C-alpha cells in the first residue's frame, strides 16, 4: 500500500465517508485555481483526473493544491507522469476484453516507468438508463433492482485482490446509485465502496453515505455549476 491509498483509508476511518472531486481537463472551465482552493478548504480528500491530454492539467493542479492527484483513466492515454497515483481498474461487467484487461496490460509499463502508485479498483457500471460510460465501455449494466448481482461482482473483485470497488451510475445519469444497492454491496465487503454518477443534491449524498458508501465522487456538478453546490454535498456527508 502506498501513501495515497493510506491517506484515503485514514480519512475514511476518521470521517466515515469522504468526498472525491473528478476533473476532466476537456470539460472543466477556466476557474481551476478558485475551485481547488474551495475544495481543499471544504475537506475534499483527493482530486481525480480523467480523460486524456492530462499532463498540463495535472501539473497545474499539483501547483495549486497539496491534495493527492489520482488518475481515473479511460485507457492508456490517461496515464500522466505528474500524478501521485492511479486507480488501476478493470470494468468488471464489460463485454469487451479491452476494458477488462487489454488496456490495463498496455498501460501497466507506463505506470511502472512513471513510478505512479497503483490503487487496484473494481469498476462496475450500474443503473437502469444508458449512459456514455456504459456505451463506450460495452457494459452489461446491473439494474438497481438486482443489488445482489452487484454485490456478487463486488465480492469477486475483493477476492481477486482489488482494494476498492466503484459503483458508477455514469456522468449525467438521471438517478444516482440506488441506496439499497450501496447498502447490500457495502455490507458484503470489507473494502471501501466508492459511489459516483448522478449525485446532484445534499440529500442524495447524505442518503448514500448513510447507506454505507465510503467515498462519494462528484464531477459533472463541479463542471457545470462550480464548487458552490459541492460545499453543500460535503456538509451533508459529514452530517450523515
């Protein structure tokens, strides 16, 4: 276990549920400095960076904040030498070998060469509506009516040695991950459960935290509305 993973686990132990901010350099408007200052003061535990063409954004984030920068790659092009760590993940319910293992094998030498801290993560696309991540990742979405199926995938991830599980509703999803699914998955696992996608309100964040989420990710909300609404979400998580 590296220092970034240790810091996440320590924060989860202390707070119960932590907040992670996801930034896509291709979508994020030019207000990075103020947003990062606000996020750090409100208690965001780390900055996740996704997409491609990352180097400039990662370097800028590192200049502006002391928060850990964790890559959230969509493929080998999403690896930057300037980050602190990378969620080294497999899309477990994809029908394509590319997202299960091929892209990971292609990117692994770069992770080693750049001395990035790999954080093994099982990634699951869930929900009842089609989203960009489910289409691109060729995911066999797990419907919210089948929390036991999500739990089975998540438990398999834990037994395979992955140290986090991410339940992803998808960017801009109509509804966030159902609380019954989070409750079932978190109760079956001994590793942290990250939840993201479709989280727009403090009430949704509070419910997910109370259901057992160890971390909540917001991205689209930050892109579209700035850090203001995120402050309310982080506050709600703390109250939960």
